[in-house]
C-alpha cells in the first residue's frame, strides 16, 4: 500500500499510514489530512477515511497477531506511521477481556458475559488510547503543546503522554472535579487549569482559544486533532473481537459522554467485517448514561433525532457532558443495530460499582457503574438477551472516584484477641 502524505503549513510532509483523507460525516466532502475538524462545506464533523484496498485478510491477521501487546498491533488500520511502536509513547491497550461468570450468574446471563476492563491502561482509563492517537497526529503536524478540555480522565492521559513524549502540556478542567482526578492530572508536571463552570463551558473556552494567537502551536486532542483522537476508540472493538477469537460479540454496552467512543467502536466493528477479519452477522450496541446527565437516553426514549442539551447533575462526572457532540450519531447506531440507550440513577451507579467489585474483583469508576447498572436494568426489562454473548465496558479505575463509595469501610473494629473476634460474629 502506498504511504499517504500531505503537506503541512510548514511545507513538511507527514506519514499517516493508511489514512487517505478527512471525510465529512454529513455531506461526504473530503479534504486533505490536516489539523482540522469541521467540514468547510457544511460544518459537519470530519473523520478519517482510509484506503485498505491492498490488504490481504490472512496476511493482515498474521501481522496483527504478531504485533506488540498494545494498540499498535493495529497500526495497519490506524492513522499512524508504521514505526509508531518505536516512538516514545505510553503504548496503551491490549487490556483484559474478563469472562465475568460470577456477575453473569448474579444477573442471569447464560450466553457469556465479559467485562472489557480498560482500567489497566497506563493512566487507568480508556483515554490513553485516544490520546496516543492524537499524540502521533500532533507529532506529525509539528505541534509543541498538547492540550484538551476534560472531565478528568483525559487530563491525566494528556499529561502523562506529553511527559513521556517530551511535549509541553496545558489542560483545562471544570473547577469542581473529583480530587483524585485533579491530583492525577497535575502530577505529570504540566499546567492544569480549572475553569469556573461545567465541561461544556470548558469545551467552549478551548474552542475559542484554538482560534486565538495564544493557542498557536497547540494540539487540542479533542478539538483540532479530534478526527485522529477519536480513532483510538476503534481499538476497543478490534481487541474485543480478537480476544473473542476473531468473533463479533452479540451485544455491547458502552458508556456515553460525548458519544464518540460508542460510534467509533461501531466503526471498528464495521471495518473488521469489511476486511473479512470477522464473520458478518448482526450485533447490537447499547448506550449507557447517568440519569443526571442523560440527553441521549432522553432523546432515544422519546423517539427524537435531535439531542437537547442538559445541565449535568450526577456523580458520574466523567460522563457529565450535557451537550454531547456525537449524540445524534449514537442514536443512529443504537437504532440501526437494534440496540437502545438507557440511564441509571446515582444510587444505582454506586450499587453497580459494588456489585462488579464483589463478583469479579474489578473496582470500576462511576462510568463503569453506569454500564453495569444499565446492563442490569436492560436485562430486567427484557431488552438485553441473556442468552447472547455480551460485553460490558469498564473505562476507568475506581480509585479515581473514591467519593462515590465513601460509605464503604470496616466490617468491625475488635481487640487483638480471639474472644473479641468471635464476639464480633466473624468466626
């Protein structure tokens, strides 16, 4: 396959592997690869278009299976140079797909239940995948500062990736994030700026900064580098299918913040089908939100195509995006695949976090509580089929959201004697 190169504003060239162009998701208009995110014709979102035409299925499968234990095993399917694994980066991905038999028994699932546990990434969330992709684009386009608007996990991922790659970082977060996420974002030595307001206010500010001279040379991973950043979520689809023995799951439950992760997982599944790496058969995608920030769920249940913004009010702060950019596309995916979008209350989230920890030894952050809680709710409603292979995503580590389960503690306090132990009813 020919290497695709494009001229950057500095007249240098970049190697982005099989990436051929940027294509508008609304009107299909194509533009050359570059640090742009909106269509010049209709202002729709841009995404990466590829040329996979030269790939032989079995040769590609062998190449992937012989690759590194990271997302870079899928470099032939991503907008990155072939030597990406040799560059200084955090090498995220290839996280565990846990066969959750104990949780399955608790929920009544008989067809096989799996948890894709992305808390095993370098900064303990799936955001390491998308940042790794954005970092390679920033490198290619000559940016010197890595930045983002974040609900917490992304800030830490950007700070860590920038430190490893030798970039400056400056990230922006709502001022009232969980303290654990603030500390994790700050410890990497970059600049961390709190904005008075919620995530949507932070995102608006970053969109203004990118057009200001003060933002020159800055790569905003989820703004001007968003088409590249978003592709990192596809690797979840690739890994799940490869770890299932190159097989599509029947059902996947995915948390919704901006909605990009869900839509890109669907894109990844479609690419595997087109490449012949998995059998083409039906699958269903389900979206999960917290009731206190459920604009997509609300639209789905009402049968609407437009997602009306909401003011977030939930403990699931990593999902607290009241105006999700990919909300309409999430609706499209859920309806096309026969899935659904559902939400759960904060108490249901906490209960689901404890359920997953108690049954499988996985301590999920609040977003994981959302997916497990929604999975249970959909099973009880008869929407999810318990006889089908189901994958539930846990996108982050519970150590980041300790406040959510702050009531959890000692079973008893005893004197250091056997009598005291027996008196406590623990024998």
